[in-house]
């Protein structure tokens, strides 16, 4: 395993979490990063960092494909639950109407 000093003395290629492109994390950038007190490596390439700082990124830009799929799955699940509730409600309404029609036909009244 490489020492921390050796890692600080070599350029590193990282993968941007927004655009999925590789970018260089140079020795010089590492030194600045360390001086600012950052402990984690950057997640975004310089272009995506700039977009994010300018408020140009969307929530989708900052999410990974896995995150997007999980979010979509939640939405689909919520929609399914909503539709199932609506179907149960409509089914109950239909059953109630059927009872009313049956009761009226037994009493000889025309349904209104």
C-alpha cells in the first residue's frame, strides 16, 4: 500500500459523479485541497464544480444513475399505491351502486 506522502506526490485520475468523465487531480490541486482542510477527494470535475457553484446543475446532474433509478422506483411505487387506493375506492363505489340498484329493483322502484 502506498504511503500518504507518495499519494500526495502523484497525479491521480478520478471519475466525476455528475458527468461520469475522468479528470486529473494533480499534485498541485492536492496541495491546495489539503491546505483548505478538505479531507475527501473531489467528486466532480472542474467543469461540473463550476456549474454547481453557479447553480447551473440540476438535481439529476448531481445524482448517479443508481440514485436516479432508486428515485424513479420510489415514484413508481408511490404511483402504484395511489392507483391501488383509487381502484379500491371505485370498487367500493360500484358495489354500493349495485346494492342500491338491487334494493330498488326488489322494491319495484325504477333506478333514478
